[in-house]
C-alpha cells in the first residue's frame, strides 16, 4: 500500500492544521499565559510543516530504496490484485470481531474462530488449522486465565477450571 | 554498598524471580529467532504478564527476554539470511555467507559469545555511569528535562534509516496521540471527541503491541512464506571463540564502546548500534575486501555492539524516564507500573532494586551462553514451524494481552487501530519507532514544556540561560539541523563530481 508522497504529505498537512485549530479552541487556564492549548498548537503546526515538506519531496534522497529480495527457485510469486491487498486488513478486523462478540460467545469459541481464520489465511491446510484452533485457545486460556487471573469472558463454553 | 549488594542478591534469589527469568529467556530466544517477530514485539507482548508479577520479577522478565531476543535474532540471519530482529539486519548477509562457506558454527558461536561479552560490558557501563549522572541530574529543572526529552526525540529521528522529514513527522504524530485525554495542564478533555474511553488517553503499551505485532501479522498476510530451513547437524559451537576474542580484542572493545554510547543516547538503540559498528569495523579493518564474503570480523564487532546497547539503554530510562530505544520505552512503562518511577532519586532510595537490575543483566548474559547453544541446536526445528501456526498465537496474545492491561475491551480496539496506523506508516516509509517514542514521551515533554513556560512567564529566553540547559539545547538544535547540513553537503558534492571520488 505505497501511496504517493504528495498524498500522505497533504494528509499530514490537514491533520496538523486540524490539531492546531483544535488546540486553539481549547479554553485557557485563567491567570496563566499558557495552558492545554499551546502544545497541540506547536505540534500541529510542526506536523503541517513536515507534511508540506514531504509533499514537496524534501528529504527523499535520504530514503533507502526498498530492497527487493530475489525470488528463489521454486518460490511462488505472490498473486497481485486489488482484492489481494485487502487481506492485510484481516488481522485488525479479527481483533474488532473479538471485541464485538467475545462477551457473548466466550473466549474459547471466539479465539478458536480467530485462530482458524488467521492460519487458513496464511495458507495452512485444515489438517493444521483445525487442531490449532482447538489447542491454541485452551493453551492461552490456561496461561492468562488460570495463571495470571485475567477475567476472560466464559460465554457459551466455560472451561472446567 | 556491600549491604545493598547483599540485599539485591536476596531480592533476586527467590523462586519467582528465577522461574520468571528462565521462562522469559526461553520465550525471548524463541520469539527473537522467528523471522519477523522482533525483540520489541517480544517485550511488548510480555507486558501484560508482568502485571501479575512482583516488581523485581517483572523487570527480570523484561531484561531476560530483551537480552535473549537480540542475540537470537542472529540465528535465522545466519541460517536463512532473514534477520530475526532488526538489530541483526546489519550483518545477516555476512553471517549467511559464512554459513554457505560451512562456517555456521563459527558465525553462530560468535553471535552468542560476543553478545554475552557485549551485554556484560553494557551492564558495567550502566553501573559506572548511572550513579554520577544521577548526581548531576538531581540539579535538573524542567528546562533541562524539556531539552533532554527533545534531544531524545531528535536522536530517534536521526537514526531512523529513512527520510528525516518523515521521521520528524512520525514523531509529531506520536506527540499528537499523546495529546489525547484529560491529562494535560488544564485538565480539560482534549481531542476526545466526547468518547469516555479516550479520556484516559492512549496507553503506550497497546499502541506498541499494535504497531509492532498486529502490523507484522498484517504484513505476513501479503508476503510469501520464507523458505524452509535445511536440516543440518552442528559441530562444536564455542570452539574457536576464545581465539577470535584474542585476535579481535580491539574490534570487540570498540564494538562495546560504540554500543554503550549509542545505547546511552536517548532514542537510539540496538539496530543503530549494529549498523554503526559493522560500518566502523569495515572502515578500520586491515582486510576490508573480505567483508561480505563470510568474514567474521564485522560479526564480532557488531554483535558486541548491539547487546552492549541494550544494557546501557537503561541509563537514560532509569535516570530521566527517557527511553534509549523502543524496548527501554516498554521497560519504563513497567517501572512506573511497579512503583519504581524513573528519576535520579531512584539510585538513593531504591538502591537495592538498582543493584538487582544490574545483577539480573549480568546473570541474563551469562545464562545466555548455555541457553543460546541449546537454542542454536534446536533452531532447525523451531524455524521449521510454519508461519501459519505462529501468527495465530500472536493474534491471541494481542487480543488477550491488550485486554488484560486495563481489563477493558477498548485496549483491543486501540491495538487494532494502531496495527493499521503502523502498517500504513511503515509501507510509506514513515518510521514507526519515532512515533512510538513520541507517544511514550509526549506527556513528559508537554509537562516540562508548559511548566517551564509558566515559570518563565511565557518567555523563551530562560530555556537557554542555565548552563546545562544551553548545552542540551545546542545539541538538540544541532540534531535538528544536521540533516539539512548533510543535504547541503551532498548538493555541493553533486555539483563538483570530479572532486569526490567515492
């Protein structure tokens, strides 16, 4: 997901300006020259300046060329396509899935689903991902819930310990 | 002195500390050796566990895991040419070339032996440097703290091997994240957008886990699986190491010293130490033409250097609460959590705990030799574990660990969000380490900045009036201008190409 520097730079200009403006709006502390507003103001302006510099291409010469590892014989070339790039969003999506359903389904079931999807997405066959989906949640539950006493949600399938 | 030492021994000779240290060592060795799972990530995922340990045991796990992980990053570097941690990247090619020449034992042995030596040298520097610096630091006011924190952030941007402008932008993003919440000079909700969860601000640890762990799983989704490692039998690993030590004692010492200096600098850590030392070794070598063909000299120097920087990176952390690198940033979080708030008084009030930290560093570096040898022998099996069976565990640890930090689900949301932020930043050449240090140091830098401004009644002049403050200011501003100078220098050189044969 390599975006042109102009795009990221201008985004930072916007972010910085918004932060500076947001800081400007904060109420000052009565009787003091500075308050909670000064820091966002400084940071925001700095960020906007950096964004401008990046958009103009300053400092590009310092960047190292991305090292392209030569494909070794027998190694499959990764498929390229618009949808393939979206796979990267799977891990954060799974974490949000955990937030959404863990309380209802319980830790074990949610975790099993996460493990199964992650390992399948990374190319595991079901012979590996299914046993993994059974074992990994129990193992993690043992460590965090039993040993460290983290209150993991029991949900539909409470563990016997 | 002797009493404190005995007290320190008593502190660390409990079963809890011993078991915690051993378990963390094994954990660090395994995570560090898996390509793509860095030492920082190993340490960050360990933090939720430290919540439930006693203060000394908690620090023991951090010390042991980070020390081991930095060494064991050398293993896949040597066997697969894929550095396990960024700190091993500087010499992964060299070590792999040695393996191809059939000298894998020598390369890995040098890794473990010179890492241990470097770690111990770094610890000695921590013991020697910290107390006198603490004396000086006692007279520091908010002005000095502001410049020191600023200098730390500038160093972090300087050492990032990317465009300095992008690094500074990354740092500003981190500082902006630190602005969120009501913990500010006015106590008003700032950038919370009415969300109660944001009132407490963004915790650094979930942000770290997101940036270093989730983003890594995201990258794994798009990159092909690294090639499986060929099975091999190893000969004696420590054979010949003593000979190397005698032959390359200057290189080793130089590596140690460079590592210590880079570690002490706030903001610069093990990766930088390894790169600088490797370059230095090549520059001053009697046989520079052998570099890159499987020559052990650079390995000695860089290996001695990156582990030295780990221990000395604790100097600014313990003294000022300013992290020497991202691992130290995590350590600071743990120190605060355990009531060992960083600061110069730590060395007088909690002297025995400080000695306990030194002792743990030395012990960790000594047990690294036997454990490291076992790890090298097992590496062929550990490295055969496919990514599809390791990454699911990382995912679960991210979810459960970030939940455990505050026992609330918002931590998990933070991790997911920072996973995306970290991934996008990295993909576009914005160094994430600069952002992380910005998040960790934001509150401190704002406090010292605003307090100083209130003291000076809004004037900027007093920032430069105190002597130490003026020196620190000069250094920090120098660090800011440095890239501009380099840029100008390159322009000049480009203008007269005949004058500069490289």
